[in-house]
C-alpha cells in the first residue's frame, strides 16, 4: 500500500522567504533575469514607451509584489516603489501567462489577471510581452518554458 502524499504548503507559505528577503537579495537577480530575457526587445527599443515608468506585479495568493521599471537603457527592479500601473492576479494566472498556455486577453477577460492604474501603459506592456517571439528568448528560458509546460501537462493528467 503506497504512503499518502503530504499536502504541499500554500503559495503564501512558500513565498514567505521572498517577502522577508532584503531588497537587494531579491531585486538584483530579478533585474539580471529580466534584462537577459528581454535583451533583444530592449535593444530594438520596444521598451522605450516605459522609460521612467514603473509596473507593479502583485501575486495575490503569495502576497508578493515585484516592481519593474525602465531607465532608457535597461529594466530595473525594486521591491517597493510607486508605480504607474499594476498587474494583479494569483500565481496560477501568472504561471499560465508565462508559459503561454492561454491568450493574455482571455486571462484579463475572465478577471484572472487585472490591470490597475494607467491602463494604456498596461495594455501596451501586455501587447509587447504577447508579441515577443519565444524563439528570440534565451535558450535557458525556452527550456524552462518547455519543462514548465510538460509539468503542467502531467498535472492536468493526474
């Protein structure tokens, strides 16, 4: 007889170390990651409309916020910062968006993701992210997306 599988801790519990982490420890790797992932788009000027503007990503079930801005040369990360627009949703919605398992418009229409604040800026950013060809992303990110999609497929079969 197989042993029962213990339940996983909640997203909120798992995110506690990130909420308690000093700003520098969280923002420095986040900044490096977003600049690596979006390097080509930054070089092509696709983020210029975001210059000196900030977006907050609020993961509701994790009670976690990330702030991303653009200084005209690179994306910047901050843990606490006034923002122009906020994207709000639970971790499942952001995972679905990142793995491109659903169209972003569907997530917004179903209110699984919401835009608050400067909606024009938010829609511009949503459209930019949606237009990025995954083939232009770094190979590591492409591999992580494939692995993430395989895990999602296995979870849906279970």
